């Protein structure tokens, strides 16, 4: 009996259906985050991808589209925080300290930089509408915002994707190909997030895919040796 207890104590944790009792909450939060962030990114790209300072000052419609997109960012952030919290609660017995730290740290850094980019964008819009607007200051703000979001925030999103995929491969919660795809998405974000305008959409698209799979996939029981 002692041998049985010691053997059971060394067995790795198994993701059983009770263990994933709130997986639906994680899926819904991930879907909400992905849809909101994708909508915000598309609106911002369509409205701000081209045009100079004078065009923005004279085109109120483009500024309105950008403002709509920026107004979606806080709600996307709330959903992302909920997604992080639920996933951490469900993976608490499986993830080790390394992946726990990287997962939480990269997710919070991504969200912080996303909010900073949104704040600077709102300030830029208000500056453009001002009669004393400065073209050089507007160009500096625009470049800084793009760098924060497209380069630094997306690389933190890549690290977040890597950590989630690494921990997810230890379970049988969803098909493994979703996590292998996560590795590919993370690699693209690390290497080319600041060079292609639409590359950042890969992150919310992958979160959307993962969330949909979690929502409609029944958690299986992983085999242990």
C-alpha cells in the first residue's frame, strides 16, 4: 500500500473534466478579447495606414473611425485579463514556476503596452484637432505608438503564445496541432511583427481559434506511463 501511495504521488497531474470545469469561461473570454482586438486593429489600420498630418486634420471621418477602434481596446483588455485568470486557475496544477512567471508577465506586459499605445493615440487625435497642432510632434507620436504596439507589445504576445502552447502540450485539453500552430504564430510575431501591417492580427486570430476549440472540445484524459 505504501508503494501505491508513493507511485501515485509521483504521477503527473491529469487534466480531467472536473479540472476543466470553468473552461467555458476561458473560451468565452478569449473569444471576446480576440473579436474586440481584431475589430480595433482593423479599424485603426484602415483609417490610419495612409495619409499625412494635413489629411488627418481635414478628415473627421478617419479620426472618428480611429476613436471607435480605440474605444474597443479597454473592453478587449478586460476580456484578456479574465482569459489569463481563468487559464491560470485551470492550469495551476500543471504549469511550473517558469511557465507561470513567463505566462503572467508577458500577458500583463502586452496589455500594459497595448493600453499605453491606445492612450498616446487618443492624445494624438486630440492634438490633431487642436488649432495649434504641430506636425513634427504628431509624426513623433504616431511613430512611437506604432513601435510600442506593433513591435514591443506583439513580441510580448509572442512570448505569451509560446508559454501557453508549451503548457498546453502537457494536457489533452485541446488537439495538439493548435499549440504547434501557436509556435508558428509566435515565431512570425517575433521575426516580422514590426515589418508587416497586418501581422499583429495573427495573435488575436490564434487566441480566437484556441478559444473556439476549447469551447467545443470535450477535455480528454491524458494517458500516463
